[in-house]
C-alpha cells in the first residue's frame, strides 16, 4: 500500500533573489554606509559586483535584481540635500554596464535590470538587452518601468505623462520590442554557410516598420537571435493599469506589502487576469521583498538591529518617503504626531502607508511622528524588516508562501556584506532543511527563463504569452485583410474555449 506521505501534495519551493542597486550607498536603508564593516562605499568598483555574483551562485540564488532610478528625490525641502547627505539612492552607476563582468565569473545565476519605456528608445533598449542575453548566455531579465517622477522627466527634458498615458506608451513599446526581438530574424537566418558564402540569410530577416501613437521605427533588429530572444520580463506595477500590463507581459512580478494579507488579493487577481487572457497564471512568478535582521540568537539579531538603528539617517529616510509620495515631509515638525488631510490624495496615500506599518508592527501603539516614519524608512522602508533567528525568519517566509502564494523573495540588505552573508550562512541552511527552496538550478548553466519556470528547454517566451504572437512566422505583419482574418480566427477560437 502507498505510504501516507505519498498522497500529500508536494510542498511549494521558492526562489531567492538578491535585491541590489548600483548606487554607492544603500538603496533602501539611509545612513548605513557609516556602519562598521559596511562596504557600500566601494560600489563604484567591479570587485564589489563580481564578489556578490560569486556569492550568489555558490548558494544557488536565482537572480540578482538591480533596481534603478533616474535623477533623484528632490521633494524634501525642495532639494536633494537629505538623500545626498544620507547616501541613499544617489551616486548611481548604470547597472547595465556591470552585468557582463558579473556573468564572466558565474555560470548559472541570472541578472534582472531596470529600464524605462518612457525614456529609453526601444531600438536602443532592444539592442542592449539582446547584447546582454548573448554575453550572459541567456541569463538576463528586464524590469519594465514607466518612470513616474518629475525629476526623471526633467532630467530627460520631457514632459511627465500621466499614469494611464505612460501605460499606453508602454503597451505600444512592448509590441515594438517584441517585433524586434522575436519577429525580425528567423531562427534559420544564421547560416555561416561556407559553400554558398552566406553568413546571415537576407530573405529570413525582416525590416520592422512601425508608425504608432507614441513611437515610430523603420529598422531591422541590430542582432541575430539571442538564447532567450526576449529577456525574462519583470514588472512591479500595482495600479489597475499596472496590473493589466503585468497580466499581459510580466513573467515575474515584484510585489509590495508589509504582510501576506496585503499581497494575497493582488496576486490572486493578477493570476486571474492572466488566465482570462489565455495565460497559465502559475507561470507568473511573484516575489515579495524582505530585509531580515538575522542572528543565531534573538539577542544577536536585536544587536544588529540596534547597530543599524544607531546609524540610520532619519532625514534621508524622510527624503526617500517624500520622493515616493510627492509630499514635502520637511513641513511637519519631527516630533509631533502626524495629522494628515485625508481628503488630499497624496496625504491619504501617507495614511495608507502608516496603516500598513501599524498592521505589521501589531503591538506598537506609539503615535506616528516624522521621526518614527524616518526611522522606519531608514531600516527597511516599505517592506518587512523582521528581527530574529533563521528559524523565526523562515516561519515568516512560510506564512508568505502559504497565505499569499508567492514564488520567491527579493532579499534586500541592511548593511553589506554582512546582510547577504547572514542570509547564505544562517538563513539558507534552515530554508533548505525545511524543503522551502530549491537545492540547485533547474538547468545549471541554463537560461534565466528555464531556471525561473523550472522548465528545461523553455528558453523562449511560452506560447501562451502575448509576446509570442510576434514570432517571425506568426503572421503579425500580414497585409491588413489577412490580419483581419487572423484576428477573427483568434476570436472564434477564444469564444469556443469560453464555451468549453
């Protein structure tokens, strides 16, 4: 007879990503550059990144995810002084130029990099990511952002589009890069035929002609097909437009929330949206953020928190918060309770943030002052920063898996290299012992998509992904009358599937 455990469902295992930036300081925890042993001031040298890549691969980290922003936060006090002094989200290198060096010292860990559809021309972005996909042998992802800040718009000399218009631009942009990546060169266009003296077969390479509302282009893609063709698509939009965009395009989604209950509804709704568009919702992988303070004992973990608290720059934290919300927090006295005008959409947003923090802190009944908010932002910000032993942190992570159905974590650091070393030396052994994480890459030396989906051979976009409709032989560039027939056929098929 089969054993009792044979009928039990397989326990869900998750991915772990390292969350990084290329700023010489800390992306989330202002002031920690001054903590003893912190090496963030060396982030303008390659060794920092190659060491990180080797550490990640040694411990089977799935991906190093690079967040990136343009310009800076200049809302607090009407300038950038607060974040410059705190060394937070400033002095930012371009992460795209770092990836090749990290790939050269590794074989399996992958890399996700942010790029804006609002400011980077699609032809240039498509070439850059194809270049990286070739050079990393398919270990690259693109975190798609629409760039919401006025500072970024000013830096590029452009007007800031409204949120809905940015997503309209984003949809057109995605169509265009899919055409370049998937539809310009056929798989058999690369010949290297010495007999007939043909390197690339011209008849199997299309020139893309695009004249749209926001974009126009007339060009062949700059490069021959790369291992993944299209990089893995990351996205982090939480608005209705963002969720609809993710349901169509995202393969991995970076999700916020202080508690699993904050994220569960969005994840469920996003999977349902994707399934209504014909995708398998389980192939969308959701990553929650976490910045744990880890120690072998509770006392050791608390000591690390206390040290970070000592070095936290609360004004820098408020500078970040002002940048995120668009409200100048310098107008509020540091030690007076925040009294907000909830009829103001921006101030109502702050109220929502504070509510999330209150829920996550449970027993803390202190009033919210700017000082307290500044400390919270400087010690992990808008995601959980639990303090405890590896077993305690693993319990919290299991709650996220069980209650929110996440697929992994983007682990951010408080102070480096200590934070990531604690993760690999203390936390990962416990997660592995409990069967919560994968023991190895699905395809050592394989592509990001294969290792993300745990599907060997799935190097390209899945057939149910929107971008696959732009494959070379898919007929997307057929004459208008033929396209109409194709669309009718697709609609009929969709109606039949609904009837089933």
